[in-house]
C-alpha cells in the first residue's frame, strides 16, 4: 500500500474517489497560494478596507498571458462574494468582476455590469439611462472594488474611443468612491496611458515569470500536494523540475496545463505518478513553439 504523506489532507481524501472523479478534480480550477499571490491578495484586501475618499487608490495588475492574473483576481472575488442585505433593496456586493468588452464601448460595459447584477435592461436603451441605472444599483450594492479584466482590449478601438472608455472608469471611481483594479497584459499600461489623468491614479503591479529557482521548486511541491496521485512524483528533483520549467517556460498557467495532462495520464495508465517518461508522452508544445507555429503556419 502506497504512502500518501506527499498529499494534502484534501488530496488524500480524494484518493477514495473513482478514477473518473479524480480526473475531473484534477481538471478543475485549483488555487496555489504561492508567496507573490499572497502578497497581491493582501494588497487587494487593503483596497477593500480602504476608507472612502475623493481620490480612491487603484491598481493595474500586469503580466504575460497565462501567468495567473485572472486566477488571482477571481480568487479574491470568490473570497468576497455578494451577500443578502435584509435591510436594503439589493444584495451587498463589495467586489465585482467584469471583463472589458472586446472593443472600448461604454454601452457594452454597462451591459456587462447590469448582467452581473441580474438587472433587467434593454440593450438598445440610451447609454445615459444605463449609466444612471448602473450608478443606482452599485450604490445599493455598496460596491468597493470593481475588477476590470482584459483591460488591454480597449486598444482595439480608436484613441478617441479608448479615452471615452477610460473616462467611464474614472467617472465610476469618482462618483461611487470605489477602487478600480485593472488586469491585463503589458499592453494594459499602454492602454491606460491614453488618459494621463487616469494613468496617474493606478499603481502598477507586475506579475513576473517564474525562474528555475527554489521558489519554483516550492511551487512544484505545492502542485504535487494537491494532485491526488497515489505515488509521490518527486517534482522538486532537479531533472524533472528542469523539464517542467522548459515545458512551461516559467508561466504558471502552462505549468498547470502540463501537470494536469501528466496527472490524468498517470491515473489512466495506473502508474499513479508523474515521471520524465510520462512528460514525454503527453505531447506538449511549449508556448514559444506554439507562437512560432502560429506565425509560420
């Protein structure tokens, strides 16, 4: 009988599940609380506790694609969900997550907020009426932080439309005295520079790529602890850690994808562990190679 001491308590309990149930669990979203993530979560919590002032602090969370930005802010939103408000006309929603529209469009943005609030509205309604409805409902909801993901998408519009969209964010922040958390790729900083007055209000937080060091090995140990495999894989050993780094190129989302496929294979083949051989067999293409294939294909 194998020793499951390499697993967290929750992962040990998952060993009692069927193979199909374990694979489903492995493919589901998971939270790995590495030190930088905890620092960002603390920063977001500080924003949540900040008193309402005329000029609320804002941050822009910047990082490469598939490096954990959205996972961080969604985790924060999950930890601060909406709750019933028996003494009011609406639920209390201290934090709201919205994805920026594919083009900088004020009406679409208000639509997304109203959808998030499950509020009835007419898509063809005038923008000023939607704005009035949004302000009214967000005041009822006692919103404190508005998270706007994929903020770099506003670059898809003209400079005029970019500035108009950013002015919407500034207006909401001023009127409601809320903090804005913008999330996006490095282009997010360029997008915010379109409106200098707004850009000065945002503190940039860069999410760095991982390096092949002790922190990366600690991250691998955290992953191994939550993947319900019966045998230890020894992911922190130099050879396998180096292979995983090369396959993921230092992106946590890529690493999660590699380990998910490898763990699924470990269950299906009955080996119950991730090895160098199994990593060869999952047919993984590193992100830089995928980009080259896309450019030349």
